[in-house]
C-alpha cells in the first residue's frame, strides 16, 4: 500500500512539474527576451521564410549613415534607436518593429520608401530585442510608454518638424496603444501596418493556431501564462488593448493590412479601424501576407501614405 501511495505522489508531482514547465516554456516563447533560439522556433512554428526582398532592403539600410542613440525607459530599461536623417526632411517618422523582429528587418523596406518621401526615420529596437535591454516583451502594453519616451527625446533632439508614429505587427499595436495616451501636438498621425487587437487575443490565437491547441485548452493555458506574466513580467495581457486605445485616440490613423495575413488576421485591423474615433484611412492590400503589404505594392502603398500626409 505504501508503495502505491508513493507512486501516486510521484505521479502527481511529475504531472504538476510538467504543467509548470509547459506554462513556463510558453511564457518564455510568448514574452521572453528574443534570442537565436526564439527566432528558430518562430520560423518552425509559424512557417515564416526568409524573403529576398527583405534582405535587399536591410542591405540598403545598413549602407546608410545611421546615428545610433539610446534612451532610458520610465522603468529603467536601456532602449536603442538608429536615426536615418534626410538632408531635406519634411517630417520625422518613429518606426517600431514587430514581435521577435528587428529594427533593421521589419521596417527596413518601409523606411526606404519613407526616406524617399523626404522623411527622417528613427528605427527603434524594442525592449527585449537586439541591443535594447529588458527581459520581457510587453506586447505594446509596456512599449506604449517607451514610444512616449522616444517622442519626448526626438522632440528635444531634432528640429520642429511634424512627427509620425509607424509600426509593423506588434510595432503597429505599440504605436496605436501610444496614440491612446496624451501626446505632444507635434505628433500628427500614425501609420499602423498589420496590428492586432489585444495582447491576450494574440497569445490565445498563437496557442490555437501554432501550438495546435483546442479553444478550451488554449484559453486555460493562456490564463495560466497570464498569471505568470503578471508575476514575472509585471503586466497583464488584458491590461490594455489596441481597441481600447482607439476609443481614446484623436490622431489621424493610416491602417494597412494584407488580406492574406495568416499570422495577425486582417479582421483585427478592421476592428481597430472601426473602434478609431479620429480621422482614419484603411488600405487593404489584396493577397499580401504578414508584414508584406508595402513589399507587395510599394508604389501604391506610398501613394496612400502621401495622401495621408496631406491631412497634417
């Protein structure tokens, strides 16, 4: 009998430990600092492939004269930025990359297009990515405050040109969440490409689609992850959403999204667009996959952006 009880206790302990390890693994996969291992897992789980066009744009970007800069976030995290200054700049763009992306990857192509439209571009390395500090990704909940700090820095650092916020994927949700905060009058608008509605929904969707979990199991898993996220990363995945920010936003917003985006569904941008109470414009790129809207129709994309700039 004692042996049976002992085996039962061991089995229960093993079960609990496996569950804790699974939740811990999923937390680190979702919000842990980006490493080479994360990038490898990301490509396996999502089926992402390297795009030659992205590589070409990255090469162009690294050939430019970039000014490396650094600020401190309000919670003491060191944040890196790379400033591409146009000699005849008419406006300044603050660009934020996506989840497990990079300042020189996700926004490189769009940065090139904006530079050709006489824009100076600050490419931000988001917290827990690249050379920026931080142990946990904030899914926009934390990064919206980082965005504010970059605005204040650029307001002090540069001549008084109009400032625009731009982001791709998580970067889009970052700038949309920031747009729900009180910002200086110098900020004239936001370019949001393939942003999601909320961190919680995005993590749940990831569990369903890429971890192959059924809806009920995905919900319970994300609830456990969220509890650990509050403890470890210091924020709640339900703490703030892009939709909530859009209810408070009065800035003009340019929304763009590929209709064949299977990572962040196109319908999420529709929800953000419908929630936005400011002046807004929606550009649906037929057939474009995740983060590929600009690369699919670069000339048309910049025509839409140029029209958007006229609102300032």
